[in-house]
C-alpha cells in the first residue's frame, strides 16, 4: 500500500493529459538522472563501502518511498521495494539502510528469506537533517542493488523530546491482512511501544538519558526464522515494521520477538492466512 | 485548444463593460510598455486569491486584474469550528467581493475555471470563454483524494462529513451533532501531514467538546490520529484537561490511531491493527492535494502539491504562473489562511515589479500566526516568520514561538479575544469586508 504523501520516483505524473505533458516527461527524466547520479552516495559511507567490499551495486535498482519534505524528522515513513525477480536467485536476502547525515549513519539491517516473497518493507526512521537516505541490498546470487532518495527535513528528528513516560513500553502489536487475493502477498504489520532512546537526549538538568533501544526483531514460523532485523537508534520511537509474507508457502502462525539492548524481550503471535 | 490572439469581444462579454477603461486604457504601471503586458488573472477568491487581486491593484492601480471565483459569497474555514461550538453565527463567516470590485477596481468573474491553456496563456471558463493573461496566479486551495482512505469517497462524505471546506458540509456536521443523542460518541479521523490547517482537527474537537459540555454532557469525543505528534500538542492537551476533563480522548498512530478503512453506512472505522470504532457522528478529514485546476495547469508534482520557487512562488513547472496558499509545497510554512494572505502580498509585489520592469524583491519574508480557540475564554497561538535561506524556505531562527505552558486564565482569555480580533483584521485585509 502506498502512503498517500510519499512519492515514487517511477510514478507517472498525476492529472489529465495536457500540452505540458511532454515537458513534465522531460522533468521526470532530469529528475531520474539526478537521482541516478546521487546514488553513488554509498561511496561516501564507510560502513557501506566495507559491506560492498569492492562490489559494484546496480544504482537505482531499489525503489525508496519517502516524503520529499518532512516537517517531523523524528518519524519519517520509509518503504523499500525490490525489482521484479526472475527466480529465487534474484530475490533479496539482505537489506541495509543508511542515513549518512545522522550522527551515526546506520539505520537498520534486515535478513530476508523466500517466505517473504521478495515483497516490500516499510518502517519509520529518524532523520537529523536534510539528507539522502541510502539503501543497499544483496540478492541470493550475490548481486548488489542500491537506491537513494533525498529528503528535506524542516524539524530535526534527534532532538525531539521523547516522553519520559514509558509506562506502555514493550507492548507489542501485530496484524496480518486477512483478505488474500490470488497471487498476492499478505501484509504483516508490527509495532512495539518503545522510546528508542538515542543516548543523545539531555534532561532539563543537563544529564544525558542513556541509550536504550529495541535492538532486534525476529519473525519465526515453525521454529524457523523467516525475517530478522537489527535496529539502530535511527529507527523511530515505537518501532514499526511492515513486511510481506507469501501465503502459498508461509501461511500459519508467526512468532514475533523484539529484544532490547538490555536483553529484555517481548513477543506476540500473528496468524497469516494460507492460500493455495 | 485555441492559441489565437486575444479576442476582445469575448473578453468584453465576459467581464462586463464596467472595467473597459482599465482594460484598454493606457499603461498605468511605471515603465511598462503597453497595457497588454499588464494582464493578471487570479483563480480562486479565498485567502490567497482575494488578497493577491487586491494588493496587485493597490500596488499598481493600472494593472488589469481579473479574479475568477464561482462563489458570490465566500465562507471562511477559519472559525467554522467556533460555529460548530456555538460561538459564532455561520453568516458572520461570509465575505463578498463588492469592495474588491468597487473600491480597488478588480474585475470579478463569478465562474469556475475549467482549464488553463499554458502556452496560449489563457484561463478557460466552464462556458468555454477565455481570459488571457500575462501573469497567472492560482490560489485554488485544496481538493480531496477521494478513495485514498479506503471507503471514503464523495458519497461517503454525505454520511460522514469532512467539513474541511466551509459550506454545506459544515451545516451537515452541525445538524448531525444536534441530532445526536446525549451520551453519543463523536469520532474525528485526522490525516497524516501535510494537510490544510495543522491545528484544525484539534481546535475542532475542542469546540465539539464545548458544544457537548453545554448541550450533551454525557457525550464523548474520540480523536483517531495518523500522527504521533501534532501542532501545539502540549497546549491542546493541557487545555482539554482544563476545560473538558477526560471528555476528549486522543489516540496517536503508535497507539493504533491510524484509520485504514471507513464504513460510512455503519459509521464505523477500522484502524491499522484492526480495532473497530463505532461513532454516532463521524467526521473524517481525508487526505488532500492541491485544487484540481493546478493539476490542469500541469504545475503539480507526484505528491499532488505544487512545487514553487521559494523566493517568488513561481511554479517550478511553468513560466509566468504563480501559485500560493494551500495548494503549494511551502513547508515549513503551514497551510493556513494567514500564510496564504502573506504569500499573496509577496507575490503581488513580485508580479507588479516584474511587469513594471523593476528588480525582484531582494529579501522576501512571510509570517504566520495560528490562533486556536479551545473554549470561549481559552485561546492559544503559534507564530513564526519565514525567509529564504540557501535557496530554501525556513523559519527565521528565534522568530517564533507558542503560548507558554504556564499561563494565567486571564492570559488564555486574552488570547481568545485576540483570535476574534485577528479574524476581523484578516477578513478586512483580504476582502475588505467589515466583520458582521
Ligand atoms: C476547520 C478549519 C479551520 C481553519 N482555521 C484557520 C485559522 O484559524 N487560521 C488560519 O490562518 N487558517 C485556518 N484554516 C486554513 C485556511 O482555511 C486555509 O489555509 C485557507 O483557506 C487557504 O487559502 P487558499 O487561498 O489557498 O484557499 P481557499 O481559501 O480555499 O480558496 C480557494 C478558492 O478557490 C476557488 N476555486 C477553486 N478552484 C477553482 C477554479 N477552478 N476556478 C475558480 N475558483 C476556484 C474556491 O471556490 C475557493 O473559494 C482553517 C481551515 C479549516 C478547514
């Protein structure tokens, strides 16, 4: 599902046919070139360079859905879509998100199995300032894919005060869509109440609130992990994750576990409908 | 579409004969070569458009300025919440165009613009007639993305009103409130950013709570929000507690406040994690986009809003078309009537200077103040000044602020009085009409 206020690079211009259509087409082309050029941004992120270890990613292959302008850097919706795959070899097994303009560039890492049907992933992230968001993905055959998207932030995301009141912390929610249409993947939405303290926030008395984050998330089916995620402090408070599951191969009960950096954890289950 | 020369006969028929002298009389703008270089058409007679038309004539009386607006009387969204709360008469929110026409010499055409011929530089009206322009200003406000929220289309809004444009929708919501039994639940569904009037949903529930307190004391308000933070949040929540106890319940996105589906027949909504809420009166503020005429002009982008050059508010995707008000992507400026009025003045100056062959305004600036009335004697504000910095709009550092969290009742009461004064002043500045 596309978020109403986010844009897709490849989306056709909206509106009725118009004489300006061709000019708009030209604009889109220019935008696309600019985006492709900006893609090389991963070259300037040491963590990304280390990961690639000399490999050359296919620029622009990942589609990033993010608002062009956001007034609230503390919770910016992000969706990553993978290119159409011909066969399991081309599906993504690892995904890395970076925000190079943040105090530390790593945002999140995901490890994905074919049970997810190569479907999209959505979460919400913190952006400290206007910057490109960079995604890198590795397919099962070892190819690297990349995507970049520029976001303008008008209010920073790292200084926004969290509420000290975390009475509901560690309370999870999960839901899978129950309507299954032939050939379509099932949405699984997950959220856990958590302050995701960055370790950068100061109290009124000048003392620093220590870092406290949800560090990992796991979805298991029949004891086997089908998705695991590592969150860094740039994942927004109340970590949100939407992923897809292939109902033909992976229907049934999913066990979800969130683990804090303190070692404490919370869990929930969700029923994914099966499809023939 | 015809790209022919300007057709005088049509234009005369359209515009009436009153403004003949203005249209074809010699150039009045200092430095402009001919009268033909001074035709400005403004589409939309709301906060942005009416202000732009008036200030163009004030700055350059010789300009030929035509305002296109279907309504003979424009009703403001600002203070419709106070109408719902029983604090204002609806008619006091209506403003006509007599002063713009009679006092400032703006030609007012009451029609809907159907299309914009960009290369031929003409506005096409519903009846097929055309208005030629040298510069075009669009201030069409918003339209709704019907269907973007599952189950919420135009038909659904007849049962679960949005009341996010002033008029029949506002009356419908008021009638539903009046018909509601005491003990009923009012649900407001608030959208993601950006949308018209960031504090609007929170002022609305305040005024609904006031109505309940005075008429239906056992009733409750539930605000289901797609956001985790909102404008003046601390002040609103404090004001709700102070005035209405626990009557208003706000559920943010991370507490499952994001509505994914509306059933207008059953007055039910379903949230992201599957909770079903049943309302007695259901008010849905749907996702929005720029007024459709902006799409027709080809100036919107994939977001549905209009990107503009920050210094001039010229549309990035067209020559000689300026866009102001809610239709623009002008963050961090909010989509408010105050901002539309402020942008309109800057655009009027820019266009007048350009048509007169003068240099552009060196350092344009804009301002905003949003008053919200929580109870009859309880008002709060947020104010900011904006500038262009490194080619982008930003808040002037240290320029703004919100009402203090610790304030005396007298302070809150004064702010409520200032809100009334603000309304009278901006209506006067925009349409030149005296408050009713
Ligand atoms: C409940 C509520 C409360 C609000 N309270 C406040 C407040 O307290 N303070 C504040 O500053 N703002 C407030 N606002 C916001 C304010 O109403 C808008 O920001 C403002 O109206 C924007 O001005 P505009 O000129 O962009 O659009 P509008 O004022 O909506 O004007 C657009 C006009 O264009 C006309 N139009 C559209 N298409 C065409 C066409 N094709 N041809 C001809 N005419 C056309 C329409 O008829 C309309 O009259 C509130 C909004 C709401 C919903």
